[in-house]
């Protein structure tokens, strides 16, 4: 069957979850055709293999006719982890996406249904950056679930126990990391959808001595900073002039704010404490400020000496932010009054409702556009349809982590990076923010079209790989030639870009991968 006819089959299905199941079966039964479709039609296929459809798939994972594609590792069998890895059919693994299913998108604890997020996320390495799918492995660490409906569900296939906490939990993760490094001395590990209390602890525990990153903290920070810098090109203002209000103070929000603070420190000469004062947070109890007690550790750096505000609208009116970023998973949190208040303060209000899936977005593109009389600079976590006004089509930018994390991960694999520093995410954000024209910015296009994602990834991967080597965090590959070979390359191509292209996955025309 041709890719064109397969696309027609997918389009003919009424429900997105049916398209998801169709693509899962295609991946299992006709791999070359699936990857051809994924790489050639990424922009159309991505919403069905990843967000927003994957959220529903994870919620219904044990009731859908699915054949899992990842490796399950259960608490209590730590002494078998290495043996199971060595029994995996594909042994040249270089990229691992691992989750424990406790904070899937904005949907909460989905237990082992969270395997769907690891399976979906790992596909983006191939779709966006051209990483060979045979070196990619999704992993689920089953430490139990606190979702009572799952524990009572006879179809649930995970451990029927409440989640491990504390030392017992960390021992399971340590066993996984140890076994993984014994199996593959160099492998990139992406932590995905861990709950706040574990996400920060695991990142801090491993980032200094292992090739790891947390996409919800660092990947989201990178793409959001890129979107913010891109929007600022449209306003003509600098990052140092911004006052950014976050609605939601979890791992995503504080990760974004910390990268913004790093950018202000390194590009505008501020101290880290001065830079953090440009970022304000609202959580479920109100403004995160110095007068509050019992704040979680990750909120403390942003607990400034400011008067407490209970509601978002009051905070907007009091602090007059230039940008409003939603990471709360609270639908409709950005009310018309809030949007109008942002628009009265700013000629071009920056409003980013980033929560996934679409059902959790703080506002829609249409609400932000109409509430600001079309002046909004908008980016969301999930896709929204464009709006045509006065004969001009305005686009809703999607702050999709897939713009950055596959390229960063690919660079880490190619250079066998020992760690992934903050400088990497800062450099990737800055580079991505300059990949659109001013004319495109005027129509709301804050990021390059996703249809060109592999070309974008070549540039980002090359730049990040070069930086990793220059900083001593990675090594030049054995077969890397700093002088372009005799093979013709596009004008302006660097040696690193030529090398990255030469290593990208080529879909075989026949047989299984």
C-alpha cells in the first residue's frame, strides 16, 4: 500500500483515537511504511501519535487493543533489570525515554498507562531529528499507582499497590540507572512525566554525572524561552524589560523561569537573584511570595517580597506583567477579563497557555485573539486552528518540545556527551528564536513550520554538538571530519551539519527495520 493511500485511510477515520490505533498497528505490521509516513508527513501525523491524542490513549491504555512497544520494569524485580535489558530484541540502544506514569500531561497518575507517553515521545526522535528508531527504547518503571480507579480496574495490568516513596522509590530508579549503564555504557536518558517531587530530585541527583535531562523541566523551558525571545523580536523589547507571570508553579513553570533567569544572568549581566525577580508565580493558593509558609523547595527561589494576591486578575492588575504563561492544567483559567487586562497593559500581550492536552489549555487561540483584538502573541502546548481576520490568516504557534529535545538528544548521542548543561538549552532556544522572519512573526508564526522540522533539527543538532565538544562535555565522533568532504553540500553548510545529515535515519523501502 502506498503512503498516499494509507494517509487517506487515516483521514477517513472519524475519531482521533481510531487514527492512533491504526498507526500503532501500522508501526507493528508495516514498519517501513509507518516511518515513511511519520517522516514525510510529520505535521499531520504527530497529533495522532503524540499530543493531544496520546492523552486519551494513556487514560484508556488497558482497555484498548494495544501491543506495548516498550520495556516494563517493576519494583521488586530490580535484580532482573539488567537481564531484561540484555534480552531486549534490539541491543544497540542509544536513547531511552523513561516514565513512572505519575504525572502524564495534565491528566495526573495514569499508572502503567503512562507507557503510552514514553512510546509516543520516543517517536519524535525519529520524526523530528532523524534518529534511527532501532536505537530508541521507551521504558516504564512500575512503582505502583495512587489512582484508586486503576487499582480497582480488573483490566489494569500494573502493580496493584500504592506508589513507593522515599528511599524505596529512589532505590528502584538507582537500580534502573545502574543496570542501564552496565548494559550500555553511553546512553541518553530522558526523564518524562515524573511528578514534581521526584522530577527535581532525580534531575539534581543524576545531571552532574550522567547524560540525562528532564523534558518537562528543561525541554519545556527551552521551547518556551525560544517562543518568548521570538515574540520579543515582534515587540522590539528586550528580555531584561519583561515581567513574566506564571499561572502554575510546578516543574514546567519553575523550569522555564530558571532558564529565563539564566538567560538574563548570562546575556544581560544580572545576578541570578535579580534575574529571578522578573518571574512571578501563582499557584492554587495564590501568589508565591515571601510571606507564605510551607512552600515547596522548587518555589522558594521565586518567593519574592511582594503583596499577596489571591486571584489571577488581581495579580495581573497589580503587577502589570508583559507576558502570561499558563502551566496549570486548569481549563479556562485565562478568562476574558484576564486577557483584556493583559491587552490594556501591553500593546502586544504575550499569552502562552501551555498546558496539555487541549482540554487542559488555560485558554484557546480564538479567546486570546478576540480578547486582545488580534494583537496577542500566542503559543500553546497543543495545536489550535488558524484564524482569518480582515483577509489575513493568523497562526497559533505551538510551543512543541519536539522542536528542541530530539535535536539536543541527537547531539548528545553523536558526541557521547557526559552531561547536558544549561548552556545547551539556552543556546538552542536562542538559535530557534531567530528561525522565523518578521513578516511571519506579524502573523503569529513564532516558530518555523513543523513541516520543516528535520531541517530545523539539522541546524540545532549541529550547533549543540559543536558547543558540547567545545565545552568539553562531549567528544568529536571518530568519523567526524571538520573539513567538508567532496560530497556536494548545500551552500552555507557547516561540517557539523553535513555530518548530522549523514547520520540521519533513512527509511528502508522494503522488509522490516
